[in-house]
């Protein structure tokens, strides 16, 4: 696959050392856009979030194809109005400027409600010579990814400064050509996204099957001929006769953490001790952190030091995170929205414990919504009192091994990523069924096509 060539090219003069069509300009991003970001947290604490209000986007909300305006935190009108420069408008480009998601980009195609962003996201508004959608695709290019990686700093949490973003050099075709390139890429990537969506649907079906295998194995065992008995526990039902059931607190330690004050900078560091929030339970195994705290924070904020392996459970929120479990793969501390469960009995396999919590997901969520419980929260006491199946250790290990062998999702995940990477391949602009994108040699030139054929 290849693009039709322009008649003449020139050296872009940029650090990425590329040739560009002779009629394209090369300029600094700061000349063609308004780049800004939230100046710190201004004392904003998680406790100030409200059930409904003004959307407050964080980097997880901009990671997918469309910006997530539903699974967001909400802030009050007063907090929204205190930073008017980052009130979003349609056409704004959003760039994650720190953390593990650095370089993630999205564009505000629609704005269903008044929205602002947290301090990890830069807001970029194009001026009149630059098409916002074209800029969005520039940031998705491998060239810009390399520029961002070269510009990032920070020994712990990687970041790029607003000053560096303004210095990024970008290509600037004539505006009509930018628009046509952006519309072409929208069409072609939409085809790829549909293939990705199809793979995701397959993934969900396989995950359902995997969960069914796990649920059956951790409550009924591997021997289909085993005699069963009533466990006396509603959510478990019948279990093999030789199994027992025990509250988690009898076989594991349970606890949660806190969030050190953002107003005390000595609590936070670019590198240091990993500090985890509830978003980590969306990963099967937690091996990295977006935040780090100091030794002083560990001492003064009563933060637990959790060694791996242990199970982490999301315990707050109305979204799907509450009740989700993941395996901790590093030594870390946690905030108040996560609980850790660390086996204290040598007869408990931590991998089996994780599978039990995956099976107990709906049970934990239902219990947290009952009268008398803290609304929308799972407590450490609730986790400790949860009765779980307790087969012999050898059988726990066998169950975990069988589950791993039964359904292998790795190939499907690989296929998914391969499809996603197609978005960075050279796309045909003049071959096959795709309407050709003819070069515009100068402003006002270019071949006019019928709308039905061109779009």
C-alpha cells in the first residue's frame, strides 16, 4: 500500500527529518493553537466530588475511541468556574501530559454537558489555520509519538510541560487539504474500528465463558462425580463434601489506605513508593503506579505497605470498578478506594483467592447496596466477613491451573492489538474501492469530486 506521490517535496526543517510536499508549511504548535492546562489541584479533594454536576475528565476518560462523559467524576459549579480557561468546547484536542497514559489524545467531537479536565490533561484549541481533527490525527502519528517520548521528563511519573508542547513542530497543509485528509482518515479508521469492535465482542463472549468456568471450579471443584453438600451459605450453594467454608478474615488480612493531602507537597514525589488508586483493578495484574508518595507520607498518613502477591479489590463508586479484583504484582500502598486481601494462611493459594473474588463480584456489589450499608461502598468489614469456599491447598492449585489451561485469551488479545495497529499502517488513497485523495497543489486547486463518490 502506498500514497500517491506529490510532484515535489522539501525538507520539513523539523527535528523529525521528514520530507513534506513543497506547498505545505512547517510551524510550531504554539503558533497555531492555544495550549493550556489546569494549574494544580487548587485544593480539590476527592471528597468534594458530587453525584451529579460538571463533568471532570481524567486520563482514563479519553483513552477510548470516544470520550467517556458517563464514567466520570463530577464537581460543583464553583469548582468548574474557578478555571474558566479549561472549560471545554467542541473541537478542542485533549492530550494526556503525564503518567503512564502520556501522549494519549482525543478530540471533543460533541459536548453533552459542561465539562472540564484534571491537571493531567492539556487542552489544545486550534486557531483558524488549523483543523482540529487534522491535529488530532497528527498526535496519533508515529512521528509525534516519538517527539513526545523525546520531550518527556520525570524520573518517576513521566510528563511533558506546556512549554514543550508549544514547541512541537507540525506540518500545515492548506486548510481545505487538512479537512480532506482528516475526513479520509475518519472513514478509513472507522472501518478498522469496526473490526476491532467485532474482536471485542468475541472477547466478551470468551470472558463470559471464562467466568463461568471459574465460578464452577471455585464452588464445585474439578471432579464432576464428587458428592456435594449444602454449604449453608446462600451465594455458594452446594460444595464438595470435603470442602469447608471460612470467612476471609480467618485466612487473610484485609485493609485499605488513604490519600495524603495534596496541599503538603512533601507527601508526593516523582519517584518513590508506588501509590495505587481504584483504577488499577481494571488490570489483571498490577505492575506499575501513576502516583508515588514519600517515606514521610507512609509514616504520617498511616498508609499500609502491601507486599506482592495480594488481591486488590475496588470498594467504592457506582461504576463497574466497585467489586472488581486484581492481583498485586509489586510492593505498593493504596488509597481509601481500594482494599487489599493478603493471605495469612499457608493453606490459601492467592491465585485461588483472586478467582473467588472474581466469582463473588455480584455478591459484594449487592451487599454494598443493601439497607444499612454505606451507599455505593464495600467495606473492609464486609470483605472480612465474606465466607469463601476453602478446598485443600492442592485442589486450589489444581483449579487455578485448570482454569488457565481451559480458555486462553492471549491469541484473541493479540489479534485485537494487531487490528488496532492497522490504524498506523499506510492507507491507500488511490487504489481499490477507496475514493482517491488527490493532492492539492496550492490553495484553491484540486480535483472536485461528486459528493457520493468522494464521501
